[in-house]
């Protein structure tokens, strides 16, 4: 069997997931792989299948950007512009 295998760093780069989440998914059976000594290696086909299963559909029309909030006028302080004399 000559299938491409990946280490966890390759899986992280391919999926955008963090290290902890990658190993959680391996433990949950979302990824297939095997252990060689202390290293856990992942089959590339199972990682690609995970990506396909979790793919979000592409929108046909772009989502309009929200309008920019109007700038607020600075509220003046009750003491602004007054001169106080200290005794």
C-alpha cells in the first residue's frame, strides 16, 4: 500500500486546524492513520475526505458589506471651556 501519509504538522497546514483539534479528530475516528513508534501518521485521503465532508457551499451572490457606522459627534463635557480658579 503506497498511500501518501502526513504528520500532524502537514494536517494542520492542510486543514487550518490546531494541534489539539487534529488529535481530537484522530481519536474520534474522523481521520484514519497509524502509529509508528511515538509518531502518529495520517492518511492524506482521510484528511481530504474530512475537508470534503465539512465543506461549506459556495454562495452564488456575494454578501453585501455592512454599512459603515456614522461617525458620532463628540459630546461636550459640562466643564469643557470653563476656567476654574483654585483658592
